[in-house]
C-alpha cells in the first residue's frame, strides 16, 4: 500500500497596515538605522494598532485569505491549530475562537506554544494527524501580536519584533509530496535567556510585577544568538545529510526570521546559495510563530511542485528543529 504523506495545499497571510520603521524607532529609543540593519537585517516591522484586536484578528485574516484563494469549504476542516506565544487570553483557546469565526464549524481546535518554533512543531503535529489517516484537512496558523508583550523603551527587544499571521492547509497526498522528514529538539537550559517573568503560575500578575515591567519579553540576545546560530545550522545540515540531499537538491531554505546573520550562517553551513533563501525579515522583523508561513505566503508564486524545502527554526525554551518538505503544487 502507498504511504500517505501530508502536503501543504494552500497558504494565506496577513500583516497589519501600520509600519514601524527603523527611522521612527530612532525617535523612541537610543538606536539607529545602521545598527539595526547591520546587526539584524531588519528595516521595518508591522504593528497591529486596532483597538481591542488580539492575535486572533490576524489569524482570522490569514485563514480567510487562504480560504478565499483556495476555495476550501471551511466546514470540511477537521482541525485548526493556532501556533502562538501571544494568545488572545491566558485561558480559553485562541484556536477555538478562530475556528468558529472562519466557519470551521466541524473542527476541533487548540493552541500550540513553542515560542519561535511553534509553527515548525505545528507542521509536525498536522502531518502526524494526516499520516495516521485520522483527519483529512488540517489548518495550521502561525500568529503573534508581539507588540503586546514588548517594552518600547527597551532598545534590545523593541527593534526586533513585529506582528503578523500566516496559514497553511495540510491534506493527504498519495504522490509522495509533502512532509518527508523532521528533526525537532528542545532544551530547558534556555529558559533563562528568553522569557517573560510574570503573568504565569510562578509569578502571577501583581501591582509589583507591572511596576517592574516584568510582563515584557526579556532576552539575553548574545546567549540566544550563540545557541541559535549553531543549533539551527546543525539541524538543517543533519536533515540534509540523512535524506542524502546536496545543496543542489535543495530549492529553498525556509528559515525562521530572527536575525539575518543567523539565517546566513545556516545557509552557509548547508552550502545553499543566497538566492535560494527565503527572506522577509527586512519588512516584518521577527513575527515569532508567523515567520515561516509568512515566507510561504510571500514566495508562493515562485514555488514549484516537487521543490525540496528545508524549514528551520530556533526559539525560546529553547526549542528548535528542521523539517524537509516537498512542495505539492504550482500556484495559479
Ligand atoms: O526568535 C527567537 C530567538 N531569538 C534570536 O534568535 C535572537 C538572537 N540574538 C540576536 O539576534 C542578537 O543578539 C541581537 C540582535 C538581539 C543583538 O545583537 P548583538 O550583535 O548580539 O548585540 P549585543 O547585544 O552584543 O550588543 C552590542 C552593543 C552593546 O553595546 P556595548 O556594550 O558594546 O557598548 C549594546 O548595548 O550594542 C548595543 N545595543 C544597541 N545599540 C544600538 C543593543 N541594542 C542596541 C540598539 N541600538 N537597538
């Protein structure tokens, strides 16, 4: 019997209209365009300014874009997974709300939180459900409103992050396309280097925690950078090696957009030429769970059926990994 694989059959995306440029950041904190550009590759990021709108607002827009383009009937979607580090509410699944709002009335839904690796892990979850034969249509949405957890007086974090959402539909494939292999990792040693201290079960919100700005993202950038560079490159090289792929076999590297220097190091290690590396960090910054699907959204028209894509991500926790996927369609 032929093995059923899990292929991406449609993508969608959404970024808010408001652009926060390096020039504007220069007026907010002690930084400059040259430093941000050379150290990170970021020129601007999008910020969701709409009142009372959370991560679900962007997730719904991305899903609606996918539904409209692909013509998929939302009532046929079996499962909606929202990969996010910034759920609408600390309790109550954002995915359940998104599923209802997009008309996925027959789906079950839940959130997945693995910091910047959330979408990568979500791809693995979606593929496992499809490969098992249990479900036929799985919608994975990566969405984050990072501006809701960033201190815009802290120059070490506010220059990096942005808001956005991307979506991908996974369906069974009998031609051997879709997810081929994965290598996912985590290491709790990293928790101290990238975190939000308060608002969880260790340190619930209080007057004190708000006053001391402990609900914002803290990052020891240098340490995270060190781990990210070596681990993202290692897993990407490993997944190529164990699938007997040379740089010529790889059409696209789809890397998490945290820092252009981390992306370059990963591509170098894989021996993949710069024109094969998907990049949009210059326009969106680090959108956490949304970086990978937003790349697919931006590059969809250039992808061809049968292309070999290597996904790679690294994030808080630490969490990281790589996925090898064969693209399943030519876009219209
Ligand atoms: O997506 C989740 C995973 N996250 C990551 O992968 C992020 C990994 N880390 C990074 O991308 C980088 O570490 C950063 C972009 C966050 C920082 O770049 P860096 O090259 O590691 O800079 P640094 O933290 O070592 O700081 C170098 C200098 C310092 O000044 P001194 O001590 O050398 O005088 C900082 O105070 O740059 C200073 N600095 C800034 N200067 C201008 C820090 N932030 C800024 C800023 N503008 N925004």
